[in-house]
């Protein structure tokens, strides 16, 4: 079932957040290109019940609603700040609450931010295997933005161009999902 909704989820645990801004940019671009609605959430939005939750049922109503919206999205734009060479711990805690089948076949764009260039492969070595576990359709282009790529809150032309490439790939997947659904309904 399609909700005609692109959902961005950012692993930032404080605000303002460069990761959230980056996820917002990519989510808006994909929604615009696909002609769909969009929503963006971050770990902060899940609130206090997240830290003690051991399953989705332990979350409060708002946090449960956000997790459900992520599960039901037509496509996801995922982002995390790089912490100690990997994704943020609380971001992983949200993902750990999902059922292994929740993201199967879902188009996903992966993004991350970091202070420097040293951990730029976090998108390939940490985030991509995580979403492979869920059998999601992760697009080939993943985007890492370091501090040098974000000057005064503006993304560099190189990062904007890679984001466009990832969006084009996700739009292709969204198109083929719609045709598959149409064929299945015949
Ligand atoms: C606890 C912590 C660990 C970090 N570890 C790394 C790291 O290993 N590599 C890196 O490039 N940046 C690291 N950073 C910098 C953040 O990844 C970077 O500032 C990020 O863009 C912050 O995103 P945000 O504005 O969404 O919070 C770390 C920052 C914090 C607070």
C-alpha cells in the first residue's frame, strides 16, 4: 500500500543539526522529483521514551507514530552524524526496534555527516550493511558530507550533485515500484 510519502529520518541527538538539514534537503528533493509528500523526523522527535524502550510497544504514542510512519513510507532518506567512526548509538537503537521485515524492498537513500573526511566510508561500511540486513533497496549513491562540504549551512556543489544522483536513483526505484503495483493489480 502506498502512502505517497517520502520520510527522512536523521540520527542527530541535538539541534540545530547539520545532519537533519542535510536529510531535509535530500528528502525534499526526492519528494519534489517523485511528486509525493514528505516528512522529516530525527531522534530528538522520538523523545524520552526511546532510551528505555526495549520494543516499539514501550514507546509513547508520538514515538510509536513516528516509527510507524517510517515503516509505511514509500521511500526513506536516512542520515546519521558520524560518532566514533560509525552511526550514532541512539540512531541504531531506533533501528533495533524495527522488525527484520519492516523495510524489505523499500527504496532508501543513505547519508551521513562528519567533522572531517577520515570517516567518509561510514555510509558504505556501517550504514549500507545495516540496511542490507533489512533487505531494503538502497540506492548505489550514498552521500557523506564533512565539515568542508557545509560552509555557513550551505552544501557544496559536489555534495549537491551527489545528492541529485542519489535522488535520481531513488526516483527510478519509486517508478518501478508503482508499475509493479499496477501490474499486480491487473
Ligand atoms: C560524540 C561525537 C563523536 C564524533 N565522532 C566523529 C568521528 O568519529 N568522525 C568524524 O568525522 N566526526 C565525528 N564527530 C563530529 C560529528 O560527526 C559532526 O560534527 C556531525 O556533522 C554532527 O552532526 P549534527 O550537527 O547533526 O549533530 C563526532 C561528534 C561527536 C559529538
